[in-house]
C-alpha cells in the first residue's frame, strides 16, 4: 500500500514520457489522476493506521543490497503519515496550479512527479540508505525545475540551492556512513539501528553531522539564504512543493534520524538549537518586513515559521514535538496556498513588486479572499490549523525555555505586521486601471485552492484527529528521550 | 600454475589509470572515449579475476558481460555525440566546449 | 601459464600506452583494438572463454570499427592528431597517484589461492542470465535498444543542417 | 448506523427550538449561539454574494434568535442561581490539554443579552445605513462572524478559549474597520488596530502559558478554587500579563491609539464593536479572571496597576475628546475614557460596578454612535461637527435619542449612566480611605465626569442646534458612499430611527432597574451622587456658554488653550511618537537586517562552506565550463581522500566488508 502510493507518481511520470508532448490535456489528466491516487491512498493510510497500536505500521521489507545490509524497508508511523498526507495534498494542488503551464509542460510534470516520489520515499523509508537515495531523488529534479522553468535570477538560485542542499547531503552521507560502521551490525535497517543505545560520547560526535545536514534544509539560521532565493525563482508548483514539502524533509530528518538515534546528544545541544531557531523566527519575520518582492516575503516568512518547528523540536516535550510536526503540516498547506496564489497574481499582473501592485481585490475577489485566509493562517489566527500548531509549540517551548519562548512568541506581532501589510498592499487600496483586466481564479485553480483551504480550516476547527495521529508517532520518541510530557 | 590474484589486479589498475590519464588529458573527444573504454576494461578484468579467485559462481563474469553491453551502448551514444558535435562545431576538441561556463 | 599471462599483460599495457602516446589518432585506435585483443587473452588465462569471445566480438570487432569510422568522419585537423591539453601534467600526476594508491593497497593483502582452472561453459552462463539475472539482463537489453535509438537520433540530427 | 449524525441532528433542532418555547432545556443551545451566526457568516459570505437582501435577512434572523435564546438563558441561570457548564477536550497532546465548551452564569448571561440586543439593533440599523453599498452581503457576513466570535468569547469556560475568540473578534474588528478596503485610510487603520491589540494579546498568551504550566488548568471555575494555593509571585505576573491583553483590546493607555483610528470603519460598526461590545472584552476578561487578581492571592500590585491604567486612560480620553472636531473621534475618545473608568472600577475591587457600567455603556454609547451615524449620513458623510448644525429640526427623533444617550453618559440622574458611574466612583471612594493612590484616582474620576458632560454637550449643541451649515464639498474619497440624494430632506428612515428609540429605553432606565436586577452591593452615597450630578450639570452649563448660547464660528478653546489644545487634539502626540518609533525601530531594523542578510549572512556562510568560489575571478577559473577540469578536481579529490584514509592507517579492504558471495 505504501509502496503503491510512493510509486504512483513515478509510474505516472513514465507514462507521461510515452505520451506525445502535444497531447496537453492527456498529460495533465494523467498527472492529476496520479496525484489524486496518491492522495486517496494517503488518506486511506491515515484512516487505516491503528492509533491504539501505534508504532510503525504497513511495513514492507525486501532485500535490496544484501551485501551492505540495505533493505527496501518502508512503513509509516504517525509522523510519516502526517507528512505523507501533506505531500499528497500539496502535489494535488500543485498539479492544478500548474494547469496552465505552457513551456515544456510534459517535462515539467514528469520532473514534478519524480520529485514527489523522492519526497514520499523519504517519509516512508525505514532504511537509511533508502532514505538517502530518495532524498537525493527529491533534490536533483528541483535543480532542473528551477533552472529551466524559474524566473528572477533562476540560474543563480538553482545553483545556490543545489550547492547548499548537496553540502547538507554530504554531511548526511558522512553521518550515515559513520552510523553504519559504529553500530557493529553493518546494516542500514533503521528499525534495528534505532533499537540501539549509542554511547553518549559517540552521540556527541555524530549528532552534529546529521543535525546540520538536515538543518540546512529546514532551513536553520544562518544557513537559510538559499531558501528565499529558491522560493522566489521557482515556478509556482515547485515553490509550493519546495516550501510546502521539501523544507519539511529537513525537519522530518531531524526528528526521525538525529533525534531518534542520538537523544542524549540532542538534549545537550538543544539550548543552542533553541537559541538559533529563535533567531530564525524573529529574524525571518523582520527581514520579511523589508522585502519588496511578494515571493520573498513568503520566502522569509517560511524561514520564520520553520523556526517554530525547530523550537518545538528543541523543546523536547510531547506538546512541543507534536506542535512541531503539526506546524510542518499546516505550514506546508499554507505556503502551498500562498504560492499558488502568488503564481496566479504574477500570471495576471506580470509583476511581484509589492509597491506596484494594489487594489487587486476588485478584479480577483476569490483569489484575494483565499490569500487573506492564508495570510491569517500565517499570522496564527485561531480557527486555522497554524494556530493549533503554534500554540502547541509555544506550550512546549515555554515549559523548557521560557525566555526564548517569549522572544519567539513576540514574533507573532511582527508577523501580523508584515503579513497584513503585504496582503493589504497587494489586494486592497484603490483599484488600479492597469489591473482591471486581471482575471480571478477559475475552476481549475479553485480545485487546488479550495482543497488546501478546506484542510487549513478543517484542521483548524477540529485538530484532534491529526494531533492524535501525530502524538502516536511522537510519544515513543519522547519516552526515549526522557523528555517532559 | 596460475599467477597470483594481485597480478591481475595490478594489470587492471594500470589499465584504469592509463584510461584515467587519457580522459583527463586528451583533447580529442574520440581518444577520451577510448580512454573511458580502457577504464571500463580495467574494471571488467577485476570482476573476472575476483570471480575466479573468490569462487563466486560466475557472478563476476555475468557482471562483466553486463558491463560490456553497457560499454557498447555508451560507445555508440558517445561516438554519435562526437559526430554531432563535429558537424556542428567543426571540432572534436574538448577544450573548446566550455558552454557550461558558470 | 604465468609466462603467457606476462606476455599478454605486456601487450595489453603497451598497446594501451600506445593509445595515449601515438600522435595519429587512427594509429591510436588500432592500438586500442590490439589492447582489447590481448585483454581477451588475459580472460582466457582466467578460464573465461565466453567472455573472451564476447570481448573480441564487441570491442575489437564492433567498437574499434566505429571508432575508426568516427575518426574518419571528424574534421581532419584535429581528428587525426592525438594532442594532450594543458593540464596533462596534473592529469599524469593524478593518474600516478591513483596507480600508487591502488597498487600500494593491493600488494600487502593476502589474497586467497585460486582453485583448479575450469573452463566456463557458455551454457551455464546463459542459464544464469535467463534465470537468476533475468531482470538485469532485460534491463541491459533495454538500455542497448535505447542507446541504439539515441545514437541514430543524435547522429542523424547532426547531419541534417 | 447513522446514530451519531441522527442524534446530532435531533439535538440541533431541539436546541434551535428551545428559546421559542420548548419546555425541556436543550443542552446544545449555548453552542448554537456560536454555530448559527458562524453558519450565517459562511452562507452570506459564499453563496449569497449576489442576493444582499437575503444575506441581511439571514443575519438578522439569526441574531434575533440569539437574542431570544440569550434572554431565556439569562432567566434560566437566574432561576437556577448557578452555572451551566460544559467542557470538551479540543486538543490533547502530551501534557497539554486544551478544552472548549461554554459556561453560562449571571455575568456571562448578562453579557450575552447585551451583545445580542445591541447586535440586533445595529444590524437592523445597518440595513438602511449601508443600503446600496456594493459590499452589502460581505458586511452582513462580517457582522455575523463578529457576533459568533463575541458569543464564543463571552461563553468561554476557560482562559484559552477566551483567547481564541479574543483573536477572532480582533479579526472581525479588522475586517469591519477595513470594510471599505479600496480606500487607504480604513485599510491602514484596520492594520493598526489589529497589530496594536495583538501586542496586548501577546501578553495574554504569555500569561496563559505561565498559568497553565503553573496551575495545570485554565478553567475559570477551577482556577478560582485553586488560586489561593498558587505561588503569589507567579500569579502577580500572570495577572499583569492578562491585564496587558485586556489593555490592548479595551484600548487602555498606552495601547489605546488604535481606537480613534478605528472610526474609519462604517459607523454602525463603530457603535457595535468599537463602543459597545468588543472593546469591552478586556474589561470582561479581567472581570472573568477576577479571582486571579484578588489582593489576597496576587498581592496589591496587579489591581493597583489596573486602577492606575484605568485612571490615566480615562483622563487622557476625556481631555482629548474635548478637542476633537470629528464627531466620531469625539465619541471614540469618549469610549476610551469610559473604558478607563471601567478599569478603574475593576482596580477598585468592584467587578460588579465595572460590569454594570460596561452594560449601561454598551447601550448609551451605541445609541450615541447610531445617532451620530444618522446625522453623518444626513450630511453626506460629513463628520466635521463644525460643518454640521441645526439637525434637530429635520431629524427630531434622532436628536431626542441622542440627547437621552448623551445625558445618560454624562451621568445626569435618573438615567442609566448616573447609576453605573456612581457605582464605580463609590467603589473608588471606599478604597480611597487609607490609600493615597485611590484618592488621586477619585479626583480623576470626578474630573472625568465633568469633562464627559462638557464634550457631550458640545457635540449635541454643534450638531443639532443652531443654524444649518452650508453644504460644503464632500470630502474626497467618501463621495461614493451610499446616502440620501443631495436634495433629499427627509428624516432618517424607520430602519434607523426605530433602533435608536429602542436603544434609548435601556439607556434611560436600565440603571434604575439594573441596580436592583444585578447584585450591586453599593448603595447610593448621597454626597457623592450630589457631587457628580453637580459636576455633570456644570459641564453641560460650560458647554452651553461656549457653544450652545450662540454658535461660535470656530472653537473658542483653540485660542484659549493654545498649545495645550494642540496637545489634546493630537491625542497627546502619542500617535506621532508611535509612528516614529515604529519607523525607526521596526522598519529600520528590518531594513538593516535585510541588508545584513544579503551581505553578511549570505557571504559568511558561503565563505565558511568553502563556496567563496561562487563569485569573482575564482569562479571564472573553477567554473570554466571545461568538463575535463571538473573531472580532474573530482578524481584528485577522491584519490586524495583515499590517500588520507590510508595515511591514517585504515585498511582499504576491511575484512568485514568482504563477505563471501
């Protein structure tokens, strides 16, 4: 089941390769069907997962490279499922957001689907080598997608992004190899490795490799500058996936690998991590305030919001970790929505300069409303899922690092300031003559938009189903770390 | 009396390194391609030698066969590319192809 | 047996060196064929007759021939001169370093003694390929097909303008 | 099969029918108070965009239902003399359990009633005020949203849910202030309101976190019970933080600057949200969390801070109100001042008096706003009182209602304001025995009484008496707003006058009855009552001398007070101060950090990561595009790494890695 979900996009990608490039509708339908199938399977898995039992379920284990002790070992626990669901949602919405892609659309969809296979794979692999393979599978298409279909300094951004991510991967690969040799079992089977307790001294030496490798992707300050550039340059669907999902790979890796394997070291390092991610939160918010390009605002807001994820992780409390994963989910949905709308605005107004935009609400009321709701989610308004996430993170963080938490929470004021300023400057104010002909979001766009919107509101009003699911994944981790409730 | 295994391995290493030098230092794309084939041959020799000395039930030989077929494919595509380049640029000098300059 | 090996190994290495050193690319391609011919002999000393046969068929037969064709199809000015580029000294240094490392790492190891020399039957190889290794076999076939089509497309596209 | 949905449906209908006479108490009725307006919001916002009449009808019907339900709840609670409470787990993760539910007790039931009543009247009034506006449906959707959020806030059984709805009413306020979103003024004001109140909410959230990890519960009932056992030092901090939240929403100094600007929204909105209900939420919050403020558990400091903030705000607001020319700004500063007075009451340990004043204030202040709105509409959205005048003749009913509201607020007996204001002053007086700060507060309270009467009388005289003013050019930007045709001389339509008259009734008599209905402990103090009445009459008299007897061409106070008048007019220059502070600190810091990010962080990290090669000549050399050079680097790196590996004595072929195949 898990395997089917992971490879549905890849199968669709191969199918697309066989289709002639001028069958444009067929290409889109295949992509939409594949992403729909993945989404349906992801939803099914969330329901089929037995929360009372907990742990990793739906395991499939095949011998992959027996010589190395590497397996094709996939499964899912509460954290994986939340991330898988997020990926499927963003992919589905992303396919619809790129419906009107014109240049080399076939190759675009193929790469998009390959990328998503990698992302799905990372979330469900329980074998370190498989994990790394899927990870690279996700990173490489990103380069092409940005370099070929991007805008504003796309080569620079793609180049920078790939260098940063590969630098991160180098650390990861080194870390994984070191882990491999230090277990004495010569296996990549994560379930087996995570059963071990590593010597604290060893943990302290190995933790930085894995943590930094993933933190670059989160992105943690000061390794964040690739991300706004990447966001800004990428085409709409890629921005959605990039900010919505790819950044989560980092945080997911921190939780899944670094924290699970090296709880003692993580605990020792956590004050530093908490301090850095507080910088993330405040700094991202302040820098967002000074941006002039719409996409950069969202990009830096992501830096800020991902800081909350790390803060929740560093809190080492069940509430904080649950909040962190929930924040990953809701931030993904929210930024997906943002980038879909920014893409729409850019397509209609041909600029993303905030100062040049204004009064678009008259020409595109639906897009404006949706953007406003995403903006409200971004500033953590109750009733939308980000609020639940942030509040849980705050509860967790406040318990362990009250002073840092206060600084982090203070950012909600700055966030409100820049988000509202941006929304108002783009959509409100006097309607401008030159945008009178701009079109509102149409049916095709609405499919993705409303789906994401529904998720945002739905889990905002009734978060417990997802929170419960995530908790089952977080609980064993907290027990293992000897963290606080 | 068969020669010891490391004789074969050193022969393979020599072939590999000669090929490596060619790939790095030759201006003619065709020679560079031949050098790649030499490197592959070195690897192949390793496979066959290990197969014989470690008793791996033909795994090495089968692998070598696959390598040969892939090498053939690579040579075909590589040479086609060389010819295409030669037609377009009227040159097969690798030092002149610097379009990927960053 | 050892003497045979030494002879074949010498021919292989000298011919390979010829590929690097001969000023005329056409001569270099002939050396290339010779080197692979001798290498097929080395395979024989290892009891891999089938592989040796394949080696001769594919390399000295097919690849050497298309290389020769390629040499003739490319511009004569450089096509027939085997020049080295400006980083040849560094390249040589790196290649020597590589050789030193590989050999230095190989020699001290105590390698296992070989068992009795048995000829490989093509039949058993074929059986293996179609049973245990059938998936890689099919994949290799597919790759060959793709490469074939790709080679034709690329070369044909080049001829058009 | 179908058990849960069927039961839900049954409960829904029972609860819906309950206020209309069904005998059995329906447990879900309070929940419907939130759900129904929320549904109305969704429906009116989404599907009724092209049918404005239906949207308004739906909103009004829902609010009418809420009013009946609130009334019935109020009676039930009084009859039971207890509390209806229900609480369910909303989110539980690890050690954090957040609950949602409702609690109906006399305090909350009274608030429900006020919110429902004022909402209903304002909605009816709005049908006329906004007739013809292109955003008509949207307006009613927002109003329904506000009603839902406000009910949720009032019904909250715990501090967390209260925070949730606190933010949501903030959103409603944001949306409605910025309702005319095509004009820059309202948009900026909306943002200012939201960000400023959020500053307070930030404090509230911190208070909640601190309290939760200390007491492990946020439930009001349980907290009241637990409070004496908790650490007083922590509780003091918690109380101060909660007050920060209250100060943001209830426009207390120094966070009050957003309220006068919020008048950029439609006038009925100002009446409902920025005068009657939402701005009182801060007062309600402190009253609800009052056990945490008690001197016995948290020390004297929190209540002293509350009282001081209230007194300062009250004085600032009242003085600033005397110097404004925009009718809505006068009323806004008046609201600031009255909210300060309520806080002063809370600070004087009398939450009853504060809530009493909150309730009466809701009626007469919304009455004043609606009356002002009618006048503004009549003058084609002219808000400058110096360009109005003589409106008593064309709109006598409005003038009458406005006069009742004004007199009530001024504290003239026997109108409502008199009773509630005196209750507060009495509480302060009782505290003042033996406490010097409270003596000062009492003086402030008395001064505010006189000032209030003065500025309200000024307002009334300038708008409703004297000769009608020439119709000047309509202020730019407001030309498109709906209103009567230029030559139309008719009085306000009944949809506007009827709510005015209906509001005038409680504004007049609620004080007298409320004094009996609500558990107001304090009895009238003859001396105090006489004193405040005299002060109020003195204020009115002064205004009559200056503005009523003969209408001056321009404000005599400008010349008389000089720079002091400018100070008052600008609201003590606090706005300018904040704007500059904001520009220098926030924007400046943001810009600096942005540059820092582009140069230092980017550069440093790139450098540290060994990717300095990204730029300049090094880049040219490394990234020459010459593939063989790349390859050379790659191979050299691999073999050098290998050499390093061997150098450290590691085996190239570890025995463990070479298994038998």
